[in-house]
C-alpha cells in the first residue's frame, strides 16, 4: 500500500488560498481506528467557516472535511473487513483530527457506516451529511403527508435534499432562494413554490402560513420563521448559513403561544445511529425517488476553487470533491 498521500491542508485561518495540497504520510493504524481510502467527500459550509477561523477548538494545520465515502484499506474491526464501502460524518472529523480532504483518512471505527451500492462515487459522496441532516430535521419537525413545508435556504444541499424527501412523501413544499436563476434546480428537487427572498417580508403561498418551517439560514431568520409558521406549527433550525447566535432572543416574546421551536444537529446521526437511514436514502436514490442534487464536482487540486465557489454562494445543491479528480 502507498506510504504517502495527497491531502488538502488548511495551514492557517484565512481565505481559500490557505488550503494547500501537500504530500503527507499515510496515517498509521491504531487500535479502534481504521484506515479508509477516500473516494469522495461532500463539501460543507461548516468547513468554510472553520477555514475562516470561526471554530475556536480547531488547531492548524488541519486536514478539513466533516464527511467522506470510501473503502476500508486497513481494518481493526472484524465487522468492517478491508474492501468494505463505508461513509462517515461528523464525530469531530476535520476538527479534532484530520478529515476527508485527503486520499486516505484514519477514522474511529464507531464512525464508519457500511453501505452497499453501485452508485458512482460522486453521487454517493453527495448523500451522507446532506441527507442524514435533512431526514433528521424533517423527523424533528414531525412532518407528515399532507403538511405544508417552507424551507428557508432552499438551494443549500440540505434544503434540496429535504425538498426531495418531503416531495416523495406527499408534502407541499415552498422554498426560498436569493437568486432567481436557481429556481429551476429547486423545481427539479421537488419544490412546488419557489420564493425569491430579497431580504424583506416573505409571503408564502398559504394564507394561514406553512404548517412547518425548516430554517437552514438560522440566526438571521429564525425569529421571522416563528412569525411565518401558522399558529401551533413547528420551526426547526438545522442550519447556520447566517451564523450560530440569535442575539437578544426573548423566547416568551418571540415564540407565539402554542408554536414549537426545535433544532437538529447532524452529529446525532453519526455512525451506527445513521446507518439504516443512509441505506434507505441510497436505495431511494438508486430508485430515482430522491435526487443527489449535485451542483459541481472538483478534484483535490481544485479544493481552493471549490471553497471560493461556495463562499460566493454560486452552488445550488451539493459540491463534491473526488481525490482522484473530477470525472
């Protein structure tokens, strides 16, 4: 097996150019951890913020990447033999230890989710963090067929995945975008009503408001989402495109009586907790029920360009990195 690998190292906080592709030793295997050959990794805005220096616990240099898919290269877990296709998300990947922006990654065995599929690597790489978050958020909303869902931040990868899932279960979906040219992608993902968010009051297609709001913008829109949802409805904050903190938040004044505010964090579905859900997602993508919603695929050498693309809010859906290069 190779003794060296290529990896994108974030050398210090800063702009996209602080991501440098370097030759590193392949990590040595230790008890309780297995080596995975990375075949693809979905990119996430949380990695962008870590690169910018907004993750106080992260020490640099660091190989970023909170998710990946690949093949077990060296195993310390008999239930995960070498050659097993696996996915991994969260669990401090790319933060406390090196993550998926590399040709190989050493991961704790409990993070590894075995997957059986013939999907192309770029499609499989687009699914784990995105679809596990979307499904978990919809479960937190307790969304049922016949509901009316508003997705704020609809052209994010999680937003488009949530639209695909909800549409597949008979839910009427509205979703916001700040760029009208992205409307086609939303419609293709299963959105019934595309709403242009220009920063002013948002008008939904339902006079009494949506029954559920999935807020992926987060801090800047959570309070207005509570005003938009119909009385007795539910708002789930599951994204932080606008940051993490809601300043001067007064729950009694800002949450209408009987309306519910909840949240979802994808760390709750890492490892074994998410394996069955990911398998179900993969089957639905294979059957054409869900869409992978891939916007662009970059090679490892294009990682800085990929971050610049995300930072400029150009994507409508998932951005994927393939260490072996874009196909």
